[in-house]
């Protein structure tokens, strides 16, 4: 079964910008490498990544998943093969972040919420260190002091699609824990 890589980042980017070029190359490289992608299914990084994915000669129907904020499937960027209308608006961060690997490219508050969700869900995260936004701020760091795994677990810092593919191929199988539920301590 193909692993799913979540792509998170800015909902709006400039045409021809470094963010757009990176997102396009990431989408293409992920599909070239045999992964599926999932995103919030809207504009900006999500759209550019989907365009890159579709440009891959390995692209197949079902490789692009969109978890859109509304109940209206027509509000997606029109590039996803599978559209899941969550109706959760900004509260869908943990659903988008619950993938086999999470990749941040730039991003604002929504991206930060998705990064934090991925961290709490024990998912591996890579962040682009060469574009403005939360990805640059968190690349190479830990979100908090919790010990998620017994190896050097942190947000992996990358600058190119090739860097990303290398990190994913080296690290993805190490991340075998999944968040099940919040454990409440019983009163004594």
C-alpha cells in the first residue's frame, strides 16, 4: 500500500515564487517515488503540489487526496482524485496531519496548528528551511520536550525535493507509533 504524505503550507502564494517552485517539485518527486499526497485541497502550496503530482509520469488516479474545510466538494482546487468534505473548517488540522509523513512549506497559523497536531500524533515532520513562514521557524527543532521516540526525533530540516525524499526514505519506517486517545489519570 502506498504511504500518504501530507503537504501543509500557505493557502496563497505568488505565481513563480520559490514556494510555488518547491511545492511543485515536491508533488512531482513524491509521486515519482511511489507515495500519495494529501492536503487541505485548497490553493497555494496545496494546489502547486497537486499540479506537480499530476505532472509525474507515475501519477495514477487516487494519488491526490484533499481534506477540504467545508461540506461543499466544489470548493476544492479541482485537482484531487479523492475529496473528503470534512465540514470542520480550521478544526481539521489533526486530520490533515495524520499521515505517514508531514511536510511543511512556509505557512501561517493554520500550518502551525497542523505541525503541532502532527507532533502530538507522533507523526514524522519535515520542514523547508529556505522559505518564509512556520516551516523555516521550526525546521531542525523539537516542538516541546516530550520524548516521542528513542532516537534523535525532531522536525527534519530540508531545502529541496531531493533532500525531502532522502529524509522520508530514511526515516518513515522508524515512526511506527500512532496516537490512540487521550489517557486520563484516575483520581486516587
